[in-house]
C-alpha cells in the first residue's frame, strides 16, 4: 500500500497516463501545471475509504448482502462506527442497513462518491444526509447510485476538516 500511495502521488501522468491522485503534469504539452488539482475519481475514491478510518479500529461482522453490493464496517477504539458500501452494479441498488449497539451517537452521516459527482468542479466531500439513531439502533433504507462508494459514519466531517487518524 505504501508503494501504491507513493506512486500515485508522485506519478505525473507522463509514464502510463493513469494511477495518479493529483494532476501535476500536462502530457500533451510535456510541461508541469502551474496549479495542482486532484484527479477526481481516484482521489475521492481513496479519500472516502481512508477519511473515516481511525488507527486500531476493529472490523465488524456484516450479515447479508449480495454480489452487486459489498459492505464492510469498522469501529474505532472510542466507539465511532463507519460502514462502507460499494455498489458494483451498473444500476441503482437498494440497500437496508440495520445498526445495533450504537451507544453515545445520535446519528450516522452519509458521504458518497460516484464518477458523476466527483467529476463536477464544485464537488466536495461533505455529509449528504444525517440518519438519526434511536435507542442505540437504527435502520437506513435507500437506493445507492450505480458504481458508487458510500460511507455511513458517526463522524461528521466538513470538507475542510482533517480526516480521522486516531480516535
């Protein structure tokens, strides 16, 4: 992973034209760009997977699911929950999340990455919605966009907030 990250941030796009997280080089003119910008799809896809993942988190058991949508859940040492759902399908897919044993957190916040949204110039990784948790339990039912990554988390991070590292 360390090698992949170093290559992704150091790659200028002049060797293979892909795998970079930021745009630093114009291969058409063979010049460096004056302003560095994210390569939106890999940048935000990697970002949503790492932004809400604290060190030493425990991987939780997930029950159910199918081949079109894959889920994983982690709980930080201080009890914050993050659930990741990947919709691998070319179509919108329904998802139902049933959360139990979530004490001390009033709501889950939804963040989402799709090719269509990250390609927009004004995209930011801001919470899209908050789902209240009643009596340490909650159910979320919704339709996930095609080829999307969604994170449902007790962390509420605005676009300029740093990601979680330790908790």
